[in-house]
C-alpha cells in the first residue's frame, strides 16, 4: 500500500507562502490512489490551517487509512462534525415537525381512551338501563335534529336546484331528459343527502357540543361531576352520541327529500318534466339498497360528529382561547373525517358491488 508521510510543522506560519502549492499536491496524491495511507505521526505541529488544507485535499472526509497523533485526530474529528448551520437547520426541522406530531399522537391516545371508555360504559348501561339518561338523549335529538330542519331544507333545496340546472342542459342536448331522475335520485339518496346533512350538522351541532363541554370546563362543572363520582361519558358523552346517531339519519332523509324537491322543480322548469312523471320514475331509478346505505352512512356520520365534538370538548382548558380553538378544530376535524369516511364507504361499496 503506498504511503504518504508528512513531517515538520503544518501551521499557518510555515504554510503561508506555499499553501496553494501544498494543497494542490496533497489533492493530487489523494486523487491518484484511494488506497493511499496517510502517515502524520512525523508532523511536529498541526494547527487549524494545516488541518483544513489536508481536509480539503481528502475531499472533506477522513481517509480510510490515517495514522496520526491523538491531538491531531481531534482536529479532524471537529472538522468532520456538522457545522452550526446544519445543526440549526436540523433543529428547525425538529421544531416544526415535533409539536404537530406529538399533538397528533396525544389526540390519538385520548380518542382511543375515550372510545374504550364508551365501550365499557355501553356494557354497563346494558346491564343497568337505569343509568341511561333518556331525557338528555331526547333533548339532544330535538336540538340536533328538529332544530336543524330549516337550514338543511334550505341548503338541500338550493343544491338540488343547482344540480338539476347543471345536468339538465347537457341531458337536453342528447334528448335524455328522463335520466335527470336517475342522476338526482342516485346522487342524492346515496351520497349528497347524507354528506350534505353531515357537513351542516357538523358545523351547527358539532360546534355547539364542543362549546358546551368547553363552558363546563371553564365553569368547573366537569370537575364537580368528577368530585360527585359521576362519569363524564355516561352522563354527558353517551347522550350526545346516541342523540346525534338517531337524529342524523332523519336529518339526512329530510335533506335528501328537499334536494329532490329542488331538483324536481328545476327539471320541470327547464325540461318540462311533469311532477308525476318524475315521482313515478324515481322508485325505478333508485334501488331500495341505496336508501338503506344512505341511512347507515348517516348513522355513522352522526356518531363520528358527536364523538369528535366530545373528544375536543373534553380536551379544552379553562380559558377562552382554548375554548375558541377547540371549537374550531372540532368542526374542521368532523368535516374532514366525514369526507374521508364517505370516500371509504364509496370505495368499499363499489368493490362489493353495491
């Protein structure tokens, strides 16, 4: 193995006049043979300038075979360490990714814990039905269902009119006017009705549920229930989950009916399609399975909205800033999860041929 032996003083004082020449010669030696062994044991003095000259000649990395004194090896180790800019860049990446990832992990842990507690409480309430807060459940059905009929009817009607106007002109150009019933029926009963109702309920009732828990946290009502030995999930979470799971399918059917009504009126206005003809063709265009699928999806959406609202509500801290932030995050998370789950349902039902 060829050996490159260095001797003398490799300091800034001795290298100042021949710095570039020595650097070029060292680089040439390093480039000619990768198996070159560098022997620096004869170097009497080595400062940072001499170490940098050799370091650049080696391609900013320690050669495979290097013999040197311990104090000289320490210089090369410091040169091999990442610079402060790289360390700051890595620190900035950790600072940016760390809090969101830890926050997501905390949310997943708390949500799993809440879901497990709900399952345990469900088994307890099946053994002791007297623990079920029927009055609170009926109140939640009224607040999340009956009081949401107006806004869902208005939005559903307008969406039906819009959808009918967009599709009827295309169908009219092909002479396929009657297929407006198929498009409206399938899209509304299977997708638009449950999804539109869920988004509206998430923004209206989901935010209200989260705010209720937040106010209870601020006014220390949750702490009072804990002191009295009353379970939060039995007394507060389950009535809201059950109430919204029951009312959501009803709101979905109502929204779908209003959407079809808007589409039917628009179809009569643009295509001249008679109301009786529309209603007569609707049962044949929409199989009964789509109605049950829409109801099942609406039930799942109701459970998700109430569960997410309760999860974020119980995490609110006793201050106004946390209350506003928690309510906003609950609405965003609810709508996002509804859309994600709806997409999953669409893929699953398509794969099984439903």
